[in-house]
C-alpha cells in the first residue's frame, strides 16, 4: 500500500500557525491593566528592566531591593520595599 501526502489545502494540524502564535503571544496594550506584579531584586539589571516594562504596560508594581536606591531610579507609582534580612547561613559562616 502506498501512502500519498495530502495537498497543503487538505492537511490539518493541531499546531498553531506562525500567525496564530504571534497573535496569542502579543503583550497587552499599555492601556490595559495587567494586575499587580512583585519584582524581587529590582534595583538594577533585569529586575529594573522588568519594573520599567510592567509599569509601561499598566501593571501596579511592588519592587524589593536590598539596599538604598537613588531617588528617581524607579518610575512614578512603584512601591519599593527595602529588605534588610540576612540569610541564616551567612551568620553561621561568620561564627566559624
């Protein structure tokens, strides 16, 4: 028995087309709120970039940092929480 491939117009697939994938992965418009986000380690690098992008998209953002940050580091409206807790393993290492 010889199997023949169906012409493209008759082929079916469970996988989305590239166009469908692009449509489902498009981020919400900046005007549509996307809830509240908690970013840990937001004082620089990727954390800060995430804060800026989420604010741009309309999310309410809570950012945690380990040390004082300069005024104007975060966009207006970001709630900043400074965390000063030490890891128990750090205390134990310093005793030895």
